[in-house]
């Protein structure tokens, strides 16, 4: 298993699996199977896959440490970029279906609605991480500054949950918010525990 994780097919397999939800959404759109409110379905689905991607990305380090499998580290960048892709589609769904791609209205709308504002801040941080996810960026920024920048994923996780919570507050439906919140809290809590107990 560990040997296979070092191979190119393992990387391509993860990429294919990461794109399956997008393919499924495209097929459902093409065959008109998105339900009574297709726009809401697409926006919600891409938001859900962004949260799942964040959870998976943040799971890589605990798994690598606990299993002693450094090979897992090579998948973290790909998972992060896939997550950024779904977050970008989530924003585009809002911009297109909710705002009609009227960018002036979008700029005015962002500060007026808290859940949109925190979502936009989270995507901004994800964009900075995506743009600096390449080896050349590490050399240009320096390892320490690059690492500090990419620790923004912890802030992104908090903002994403806050975004989800505010969005669900109108319907007073927090069940899924609690699920994702507990998962991300456990993943962030593990990091705090490890730092406190590091020799």
C-alpha cells in the first residue's frame, strides 16, 4: 500500500476521485435532475464539497503522523487545490444565479450580508494559498513565510463553519453545521494538542 502511494497512478486516482462530484453535478445538470431549484442545489453541493475537501485536507497531517506514512504528504497539495476549485465554483454559483453576474451589485452585497462576507474572506485566503502552492513559491517566499501563509487554512476552516452557520441561521437548521464543526474542531484540536505535547 505504502509503495503504491508513491506512484503517479495513486496521484491520478485521487484526482479522478476528487473530480467525480463535479462530473456528477454536470451530468445531473445536463439531464435536468437537480430538482425544483437547480441553482440552490448547485450552490449547496459545491459548498458541501468545499467543506468536505477542507476536512480531508486537514486530515492528511494527523494520518501521516499517526500512521507514520510520510507518503501521504504528497496528496495534501492536490486536495487543497481541489477544495479551492469547489470553493470557486461555490462563489461562481452565488455570483451567477443569485446576482446575475452583476459585479457592482456583488461588491455592494458582500459587506451587507455576514455569511457572504466571511465566505468571501475564506475564498480570498484560499486563493492566496492556491497561487503559492507551487515549489517555486516556496523558494521565492522562503520556507518560513510560505508555511505561515499556508497555516491560513486553519482560519479558512473557522470562516467556512461561520459562513455555513450564518447561512443556516435563517432556516434554524444547524444539524450539518454541527457535524462539520465537530470534525474540524477535532482536526484543529489535534494540532493544538500535538504542539502542547511536542518534546
